[in-house]
């Protein structure tokens, strides 16, 4: 059997509602480049990928003007209503050329600050693992559980010692992830990352500790922060 290959999936079909910009946040610029281009180039140039599938919004009008559109390693497909729909659509598009046991690395278009050491540690840790896993950062703040009052009051302090923030990339086998997403969506489970779909299928993804500066650009103040982090990497 040939060694499983590694494919990159970039969900980029969101509209960036919380960013409140005139265009989807992946098409805002940092140092003159689209965030989407920075993200894709950083990942593609840091590991050996068989190819890359980017899920785009049906109303996307910016993609043809990106650097990535001119990159021969990159293909596109139509995304869906939720992030999970977009990822599943990309996996379905990939399954024409990729094997069920091939690895898929899913990485948010809105996370341009991924450090290549984190990517290297994730792939090295998981390469022989049956399930796969994700980059995650230990929770640093003290966590409070609230009641439903307005304003809310503290009911208890949550033990944070075994709590992690799920980041991307998340790395799973193509076939298993496809099935897990299909079942989760059919069952109406809200899945906000690949790991939760795999968890619903009864498997236990591995947590690989990653840098906390692998931020997802979400609100306007994240843009300057991402620019600063990128300047330090
Ligand atoms: N995404 C996607 N398809 C969707 C929704 C999101 O491919 N239907 C992608 C986004 O483009 C982003 C990643 O998933 O790269 C993470 O999602 P999020 O940060 O929530 O982005 P948006 O959904 O665009 O932002 P918001 O939730 O503020 O609208
Ligand atoms: Mg969203």
C-alpha cells in the first residue's frame, strides 16, 4: 500500500458577520495581501501536500483576483450554509482524487498566523495515529459558570486544568471525516469543528498543544493583532 497522502482543506465560504467589514474577512488585507492568500501560502509552503481544496461562497467575487487562484496546487469548490457544510463539500470534491485513508488537514481561512513549528508537530505526532487530532491551547483564564440573571452572577468556578481551546489545523482521515460530518449533520448535531464530528462518531482525537497566537480573525480588533503577530513570526 502506498503511504497515505496529505491534503489541505481551507473553509473560506463564510461572510465574516462579526468583522463588520465591507467584504468577507478573508479578503481584508494585511501588508497589502489578502488574509486568505497569507493563510494558504503559509500552510502550503510548510508541509508536503498532495493538493489543496478551498471552499468558496457562491457569491464570492474576490477569489479570481487572489494569488492562490494562480497557484497550480489549489482547487476550489462551492461551500455551504455552515462551516461543516463547506468542509464536507471540499472533502466530497477531494474524494475524486484522494483515498479514504489519506490525511486531510482542515485549516480556517481566517487563521493566517499559524506557525510552521505547530504544523510540523501536528503532522509528526499524528502521522501513524488511527484517528487524528487537532492543535489546541490550554485555557489560561479562570473560568466562571454563570446563572441566567441579567446581569449574570457567578454560580461556580470551573476547573480549567483539563480545558483546551480548539484551534486549527485539525487532521483526520478523509473517509472517516466525511462519514462523521455526514452523520453529525443528518443528526442535527451542531458541529463547529472537525473534532466534534469525529467525537460524535465515538472516536477520541488527540490534542496537540499549539501556540495561543494562532488566532482566528473574528472581530475588528483582531486585524491589527494578526498584523503584529505575523510581524513576529
Ligand atoms: N466558513 C465556511 N463556510 C461557512 C461558514 C464559515 O467555509 N458557511 C469558514 C470561514 O470562511 C472561516 C472559517 O470557516 O474561514 C471559520 O469560521 P468563522 O470564523 O465563523 O468565519 P465566518 O463565518 O465568516 O464569520 P462570522 O461567524 O463572524 O460570520
Ligand atoms: Mg461563522
